[in-house]
């Protein structure tokens, strides 16, 4: 156990779009194009894909990237968006809208409008996470030295020692 290297926590974020008014089968064609790609490359692929579903998937991907940036900001870490990749993305079937269409002789034909739930997750590459943690540790170490030097300089300038405290009588 002593030889185990500590893994830097990679920043992960997820975005969802529910009840998108399109068939899940049509959206899966677009989602399959970006699975596992870098976030920047995935945005370019979606931008130039000639499918209507690409607009919805692009919107969800941008939201996931923004969520990752916000999560890093809240954690006090610096996140390079160039190191994000699409870690998981999938499309589930949403609720169906049941509709009726008039038919001959006073009857009605029933049809269904399908909806979909789109889920896109982005994550920071593990090598980038280790670099980020190492940079943060180096920054903290450099600040620690500066703070210690400032304290020493103030102490030298004041030239006075702190008065000893008298023991309290109980």
C-alpha cells in the first residue's frame, strides 16, 4: 500500500436535456459521432453535422463544459477546457405524447410523438488532472516560503521579542 500513487481527482461534469421533441433513434446517430472525443473536437463535429439533432446535442455539450468550469471554480482549481473529453453520452427514451388523427367514418387513428432524454458527461483527462494538482502544490509551496520570509523580515525589523506570559494563578 505504501507504493500506491495518489490519483488526482479529475473534474467531471454532466448535463442533461429532458423531453427533447425528437426520436431517440435519430439523436443516437449524432451522439455516436462524439463519444470519446475531445470536447473541442466534438463541438466542431456537431457544428458541421447536417442533422437536426446536432443542435440539441451541441447545446447539452456546451452546458456540460460550463458545468465543469463552474465545478473547478468552486473547488478553487484551474481547469483547462482543452483537456476535457466526452466521457459518457447516451440517449434514453422519454415519455411519449399520445395524439389522435381523424380517420374516415368518424373513427380516429392514434399516433405517438416520441421524446428523448440526452445525457452528456465530460471529464478531465487524468494526465491533465495530475499536472493541475502538481501546479497547485508548487504554487502553495512557493507561497509558503514567501509568507515565512515576510514573517522573518517583520521580526527582524521590529527587533523586539514577545514578552513572556505570566502563569495564571488558580
